[in-house]
């Protein structure tokens, strides 16, 4: 595998798959540019070498071809500012305008192609479409970890049209793959996985795969109450997947057989309704009164989880501990973020991934205090489920 930093892009047109699928407000202002800023060092290295950059990405989920609200033209001004150079825009991805602008591109220049998903061929992994894209550049760089789990034309199929030495990961992809592999295959023990979120069904495969590797698994968020119900507890009107009670029991039994400690929140912050202005109280997580629901982990759970995290050498965090978007229910997620930052400062390796966890470390100011913050939600999840990701396999 070519190392990006060792590659000389002088005189080369680098065709870069980036992930510019960023949120826009009603006036098309970018509300979170994390994914764009993550890939700036990759683009700048290519330009500094004396190469040019042709950027391709998707934005949103356009259903019926081109639509103004999904146009990447809304990204151009912001991107130009971040790169300190005028970004050229092509109103299509593989048509005449894209071809002409790519051919005319000079060293040091940047061209952004229109939304790839305006073409149905992108998502079905159409070979002819991938080949047309490939002809725009001399070297292919995949820097879009967030789409690495998709076998789309621009993320996997396109790599077939480049020689082995002319396809490589960008800096984002290199960092993502190295961090994920360090946690999965080279983790120093104790290794603690912190799994949160609403549903057990979303996280079954990741928990099963981690049972082979982790020494401790902390479970929080709405999914914890399915486990309490499975163990015969009373959870009031808390979130519960009734059809997953047997699954929860099986996971607990497997963990016990493998000597993996599963930590569930002893207590919960409970509310009389799912709302920011709800009346709140606290209760043991297995004795929540009728008409009340658990929306965050309680003080005892925070203390217990903190102790486990601080004793860890490797930490993976995927999913919040409660409804942290509401101020009354953010204490647990904040406590976990703080503990991970402290453990990292003490020498642990910490990887935070999944949209909500990333949003939480950013919101609470801990993003620069953990080892690595992943840009890929679904991709990271599938990687930790043990699946092969097409975007990685195509280059490896």
C-alpha cells in the first residue's frame, strides 16, 4: 500500500474522493464543516507537491437527479476560504464541462465536480460511469472514510481503472484505518468498549465482535433498558425492544462465558415525558416506576463507568449515554467524555466514532483531548462488526 506522505504528486492530477456530505441550513450555510476541514491537509499536500486536485463527493440523498438544494456549488466559497485559493466548479461530474475543466487544470489548482449522486450510476456502482470518472485524473486518492462501506462507483469500482501504484488512501483514510486497526487488532488491555444509543438491534453485531477482543463493555443509552427488562427488571415506559429480549440475554451469557465484564448503568435519571421541560427524578435502572422513563445514566453509574474507563489502556466509544441534546439529560455523556479525556492524558489510546459520540465530544470540548475522532459513522460501525469495507478493500 502506497503511503500518501511519500508519494510525489508533482505534475499529477489527483482525483480525490472526499466526503463533503455536510449539513446546510435553509440559506445553504454549512452548519458543521468537520468533514471538509478533515480533508484539507490531504488537498494541501497535493498542491504543495505541484499537483492539482479534482474533488468528487456526494451531498444528501437526491432522489430524482439534479436538485439545487443538493448542489455542491454551495460548498465552493467556504472551501476556497479554507484552501486560500479559488476553487473551480464544474456543473456536472462526467459531462463535457467536467472533462474540459479537468483537462485545463494547472498545477496548484482545485476543481470541484457536481454532486455524484445526481447520477443514478454512482450508487449502483456502474462500471462505465466509474471509468468515465477515472479518465479525469492520473492518480486516485480515496479520502472519504464515511463512505468506505459503500461499493459505489467513486468509492470502490473506480479503483479498478488505476494501476496499483496510482491509487492510495488520503490522510483521513490513513488515520481512520490505522486507528481502527489499532483498536481491533493491536489493542493494549484492559480494552473498554463504550456502546450507547437507542437500539440493541443497531449494535448487536458490534457487541458480538467486541466480545472477542474487549475486556470490558459499558452499555448506556436507551438500549440499556432492553437488557434490564430481559433480566426481569421494571423499566417503566423506558425504551425497550421487546423482540430483542432473548438477544440481550444471549449477549450477557456469551460475555460471561468469555470472561468479558458487561457494565450496565446501576441508576438512571428518569423523566415523566420525553421533553426538555420534563420533571426529572432518579431511580435504580431496574426499578423505574410506571409512567417514568430513563433518559440518562445516574450519578452511581457515572462514578462506576468513570472508574472502568480510567483503568483502561484502549477505549472505543460509539453512542451516547442519554439524550444529551437536552440539557437535563447530558450529564452521563459528558461524564464519559471527561473520563475518556483523562484516561487519554494518562496514556490510553481512545477512538471516538459514530455521529452522536462525535457531536458530544465536539459539544463538550473534548475532541482534541482524545486520540482520534472518526469521521465515519456507518463505516466505522461496519468495520467493528468485522465486515470488509469496499472502499478500503479496493485500494488494499
